[in-house]
C-alpha cells in the first residue's frame, strides 16, 4: 500500500500510523479509487500525511480535509 511505503521509517507512533491509514482508506473509498496502483493513490496518501501533520487527530476529519485540498488542485 502506498501509505505504508510513505510512512516506512518515519518516527511516528503506531496510533498515529493507524489514524493516518484509516483516513487514507476512507479517502480512497469516498473518492471511489479501487485500483491501488493508480497514481492518484500516491497524491491522496501525500495529502493525507500533510493534513495529519497539522495536528488533526480524527481520521474522518483528516480524510475530509485532504479531499477538500485535492478538489482545490
């Protein structure tokens, strides 16, 4: 999974990784991205990580904010 590759080696606790992964999965589901090899998945993953770094803890809120940012691009 793209998100796992991007988070690999980062100094992040397992709880945060779990929240980020949940937000990523929710965003993929909301955006109807089924092909995990689609280049869009990396853009989504990077945006999820960026949003999570702002301090938002709730996976749903992380996902919603990331989708909003992706729509503005």
